[in-house]
């Protein structure tokens, strides 16, 4: 029996000393403060018995402090239990506060019944703890602690009737505290193992995710290159579609200088046959032929530059020159439909940063759409005199291009759809539906903005280009 009375106080004291040291080492965390306070309470409780077990006389104040901490023990234990296993709001401890306060008062009023008072307090305290905690959703470790607390209540009840001494209640509380912290320790070890396992799974998933991201980046780059290639092909298709529409006018432009060349050559042949050949006149005629050849070459070069597949490059561009080049391509096509093409170009506009071929393609598309709108309106109004106005102006920060017609206008229900690829109101075979979509892209690439004014009297496209602003590729 002496071995047990010596071993248990030493076991509890050194165990709590370890817990107290652990709490001090991790003092920065909030939970460690509860651990420090609770361990200190248990150390004070067991300290007189520890001194007796080691044949050291304990002062009277040590026993008084031990009794006071025994009264605080259930309340301190409830905080530890709530923090580590079953979370509880502090207002749930009001009854436990009241029981502890009542026990202190009883301890002071009836000092001869101090042992009985502590036994009753512990049985009431453990019962309240179980009552409040059981109403929460418990886990496996909570059930184990419930069982341990129930055993402690039973042991305290039995000891109360068989042997009311301080050693028994101190030993009971100390052993309960050791078992509780071992369960909490096992609980945290299990959580650490689970967390480690989850971390390994997350690490493995992260590796797979990194691999997938890398693969997707490669795929995205390949897709981006394909899209860029398809964009260039679509741009080229739009140019070819525009050329297909103005082929008649281009043929007429080429036929004029060719007819002139043929006529001059025939005259020279006739002069030679009739011995009426004049050297000076022949030189003059040859100069005319050379001029007509140059004009034909210029037309062919213009068509070649417009239709060839080229890399998108930006440089300082004169918008007036681009407008004139675009008009050269479409003017015969416009005249053939009895439409007046009027252009008013401001010679003082500044240069812009742009791609001349793309800008020319945009202007051609707008003019051809204006032509189609006028032709459509002429079907219901034969007396209509169609006209297309092209003008350039400037304000403080922009160069403004205005293309206006007196065609059918654009209905409100399709106004937002006109920029969509392959959207067209023309009959099958009359249009590709990509012209205005390409125009929208060209406008974005030049950091320009467009405003549309439309009614039944016609449509006006107002495009504002920033002066020498950096371009943007989407």
C-alpha cells in the first residue's frame, strides 16, 4: 500500500510537470494557456502528497492551496475538455461556475466538512460536464472520455461512502487527468497521421495537376497557333471574297490600257505598211504604250498586294492614301450600279499607326456593304439616286473616317449581330458573312472605336483612329 501511495503522487506530479513544460514551450498558442493553467492546478493539488511520498514535510498552506485547486479542478478540466474534444460555448459553464462558487463558500463556512464538500463538488461537476457535452455531436474520442468520466464519477461515489480522505480524491483526479491527456494525445497523433496522409495525397494530386497544367499550356499554345493560322486564312478568304465581287471592275480597268496599247500598236503597223512612218511620232506613241503598261502593272501590283497572304505589321500610314487605293479597287463596281462615290479627304490629317492592307480591306468591305444596301433599296424605290460619301477629318486626338450611304439602313433587331462571324442578311451565294466580322477585328487591332448611325434614310460608319497609338493584337 505504501508503494501505491508513493508511486501515484510521483507519477501524477512528473506527468503534469511535463504537460506544464510543454504548455510553456508553446505559449504563443491560445490553447497552451489553458494547458498551463490546468497543469499548474493539478501540480498544486498533488504537491502535498508528492512531498509526503518523498519524506518531505508539507507546510499547512500547501494543503489549503491543494484543497482550493481541487475545487477548481472540475472547472479547469471542463475548459480543457471543451477546447480539445467537444467545443462548448463558455455560457454553458454557468451552472459549473455556480457549483464551484458554492463549494468555495461551503469550504469556508464548514471547514470541518472540507473533504465531503470536495467529493460532492467533483460528482456534481463531472455530471454537469457530461450533461453539456453529450448534447453535442460526439466523436469516438468523446465517447471514450465519457466512459472515463463515468468511471471516475462511480469511483468518487464509492470512495465517498467507503473512505473519505484527500489522497483518494487527489489520486482519482490525477489519474483521470493522465488518462484524459493520453486520449487527447492519441487523438492528435491520429489527426497528424490523417493530415500527413492527406498531405501526401494532396502532394500527389498537385504533381498530377502541375503535369496537366503543363500539358494544357502546350496544348493551349498549339491551339493558339492554329487559331492564329485560321484567322489569317479567314482574313485571306475575306479579301478573296471582296476581289471576287469587284473582278468586273478590275477587268474593265485593265481592258482600257490594253485597248489603248492595241490601238497605238495598230496605228504604228499601218504607218509602216503605208510608208508613212515618222520616228518622232513613233517615239511619242511608244511613250504612250509605256505609260499604259505602267498603269496596267500598277493595277496588277495593287491587286497582288491586296490579295497576297502577308504578315501583319504596323507602321506609319496615311489614311487618305489608303482610302484612295480602296476606291481604285471598287470605283468601277460602284459606277456600274449607277451609284455616286464622293470622297472628301482632309489633307491635314496626321498619320496613324496601322497596316495599310488591312485598312484598305476594311474600307472596301464597308463600301461594298453600302453598295448592297443601296441596290436593295432601289428594288422598292427605283427613283433613288444612290450615293456613298467617304470623308476623313481630325479632332484633337483622333483621325476620323466616315463612310455614309443612303441605303436601307440596319434594323435595330440585327444591329448587334452584324459583327458576328458568318452572320448575313443576304441570300445564299450573295455574301459570306465574314466581311463586317473582319472589319471589327481590324478596328480592334488598330485601337480604334466605331460609332454607327443608322435609320431608314441610310447608315453612317464613323471610325476614330488614335494618332500613332500602339496597336493591339487579340
